[in-house]
């Protein structure tokens, strides 16, 4: 029979554990780790006393990271055609993000989202005027994440520059909110011969 691995939480650490000089309001729990084949696993001929780790349980908190939206304008498109909004977010560091973060794309008037999106679980809300995408933790410093939001231009849009679009990011780890939002413009052009 294969040995099993059990993890249990103790209410207090053993009396011989290292202590800090200043008393704490409540002791941190220690993790009781019983490895396969070690005493306490219940294997024949072994002791039933588990080997206890004295390391305190670690709970991840927010990291020291700085999320920044980098402006990228979508490719030009003709009225009635599609283009893609690139919601481009960089982590300026110094830490890897320890929490998830949310990217919200606000679309200008005359533009509607049209999936599929990346990530595929992005959600359209506010009557199709905005798209929300959630990224998990783990974005390293000086690396980027991109949400891709295909959009369709209304067929009656005039030629020119369509403004009013925004990309914004928000996360628990972000220490600097001054660079969390950037606008984007869409150039509305005449239909090309290949369309």
C-alpha cells in the first residue's frame, strides 16, 4: 500500500519553536507536514508521532508592482468593417504581480465589440459599451499582458478619426494609478479594394 501525505494545521507551535522578542496577540499556526515513508504515516513498524514543521504559514499579500497601460491604436478600418483593440498592459515591477488584475476597454460611440475575445472569458457589459477581462496573478516585472477585443464599426460612420476609446487597468498590487489609463483612436477610412 502506498504511503500517504497529510497536511494539518496546529493551533499553536511547539514550545521549542523560535520566538520573536516582542509578544504577538495570537500565535501563528504551524504547518504539520507528514511526508510519505516518514514516521507518523501509519506505515508498518513506524512511529505515529508526526514530524512538525516550525515554519509559520505564509499568506500571499499584494506585491510591489506597477501596472501601466501602453497606448496602441487599432488598425484603420472602413465603416461596417472590423478592427481589433489591443489592451496592452505592462508590469513595470519591481515585483511579479501576486494578485489578479482587471483590464477594461471602453469603446467609442459607433463601435461594438464582436467576439471571440482574448482571453476568451472577457465579458461585455454596460450595454456593449465596455469589455472587461481578468488576468490571474503572476505577471513578472518588465513583461506584458494583452487583451484582444475585436470590434465592428457602424456602417454610417464618417471618415476621419474616431476618438473616445479608453483602456484602463486596476489591480490590488498596483502602487501607481497615474499610468493606469490610456486613450485610443480609430482611423475610419474608405473601403479598400481588397475588402
